[in-house]
């Protein structure tokens, strides 16, 4: 647990991962660097595999002109799938900060677990419903173009998109976490048993079984040389799924372990805060390099104004660090990032996830009384689990 948080800390310090593409409905869409690899891979398979096989005897440039846009449409389908999860989450009152497109498709960063099975079910169903609609649309368009289409290239691109969206739909409906089908299974079992922990345990176990079968299929493919590259790919995806299935269950255990525990049990009252009017360069020299914390409350006299973090500093171009003040770059104090003495640790973790900050100020009567950090929550959990084992 603590290691995971520490790893995230070092990830923060690394130069920003991924490229922001655009924002929709207040959700930032970011492409991880690994995503460009998979786009290139799919575009290549389309250009040298799918189109030359299904539509022989054309000039290579023709295949490129078909392959690249088809690959982009495929990834637009993945994005639309993630967006529909996100939009339903936002409509259900669950904030979504961003969608990251990466090697295995897309991940919507839904900042907290749904609080009831109905919401879980709606958010989980939104993606597959969208993929089903897309698949149906492409199938209808493909059939409507008839047998003797005057535009066979376009028709084959549409066929590919129909197949790809049908595959996305089928794969995502497998009933194990972290897949959508796993979330649907979890919502149903949660509704029946009333226990999120038991429902998550079941869905995460099914997820690990699916991952195990996929690993087996991959190894068979590699050893028999029947499908070496797809085989390696299966193993790769399965390891990722296994890890995510494990993590979903651990998250629920953490949430249960922290339920009802107040922020005061981990709050630090001896706080290093920073004034709003110094520049980012001064912040780095005087505070970041000396205290090694990754986030600081910003306080003017004794009035708390916001939180500044390494991540927020890095959003400002390095050339502007000498001219930008802490006040300009900070996350201003809003309910989203403020805790009160009566809040509990699960609330603190939700607010950290929603804001992307690893340290939150605790405010009482308009004054800063302490801070709660992710790292302190992690150590608290570690000590508790050591004592109970
Ligand atoms: Zn999905």
C-alpha cells in the first residue's frame, strides 16, 4: 500500500506523462505515450493486413489512406465508450477528472466508487450500451451498402469497425473485474447480498480466473507457434487485468478498514505552509528542495487560501516559474479540497482522488488546523494491519 503511494510520488516528479488532447463535459482527455504505440500498431495491421487481404491489387498508398483513418475511427469508438461511462457517472453526481487513453484502451478516472448498486450498474452499463449501439450502426451501414458496393474500401472499413466494436462489447462484458461485466456482476451481487466486500471479492475472483485462462491461451499460442504475437499480447493484457482485479478488492478492504475513522487520527498539526506572493522559483528553492513535501497549504497571515503541489507547479511552463506567483498556480480553497475535523478518512481519500492532491488542509472556523496526507493514511493502514495480523 505505502509502496504504491510512494511509487505515485516518484511518478509525479517524472516529466509529465501523456499529452492532453481536449476537454469534453469538463473531463480532460489525455493520451498516454503508450497509446500512440497501439494506434501505430493497429494502423499498421490494417494497412499491411486487413485491407490488402480483403481488397487485393491496390497501390500501397491506397491501403495507407484506408488504414490510418480506420484506426482513428476505432480509437474514437474506444473514447466514446469511456465517455459514456464518464457522462453517466457525472450525471449520478460522481466527479470524473479525466480519461486516459493508454496501451489497453481507455480508463475513465472516476474519482470514487459508486455508493449504491444502482449507480454502479448504470455507470457500468453505459459503456457496453454505447459499444452495442456503435456496432449495430456499423453493421447496418455495412449491410445497407449491398454486395456490389461502388466503394469497397469504405465498406471494408465499416466492416472492420463493426467487428472491432462487437469485439470490444463482448470482451468488456466478460463478468470479471476490472471489466464492465465484472462491475455489472458486482452491482447485482451487491444488490442481492447487501455486501460490497463480498460482491467485489466474487467479481475480482472471476476477473482473476479470466486473466488466468487468457494467460493459458497465450502460452499455448506461443509454445505451439500457432499465434505467437497475439499469444504474447494475451499474456500482457492478462497480467494487467489480474493486477487490476486484485487492486479493486484491496480498495474495498481499505475503504472498509477506514470507515468511520476520523481525519484527526492521522492529521498533522505541525504544518509547513507557504505564503501566496512568492514566485514558483522561490517556492522550489525555499520549500520544495528543503522540506521534500510534494504539497503545501497556501496561507496568507492566518487565512488559508489554497494548496500548491509539485504537479500544479509543473503545469506552468518552466520558463514562467520566475514570474508566476504561488497564488496564480495554486488550487484555490474550495469544498472539493477542504476537510473539517468531523470528516472521516474515506471522505479524505475521495477528495484526494477527485482533486488529484495528495495533501489536504483541515480547516476549522476559517483557520488551518492541520493537514492530512495520503502517505500518512497509508502508514496508518499499515500499522493497523500489522497490529491485527
Ligand atoms: Zn467500459
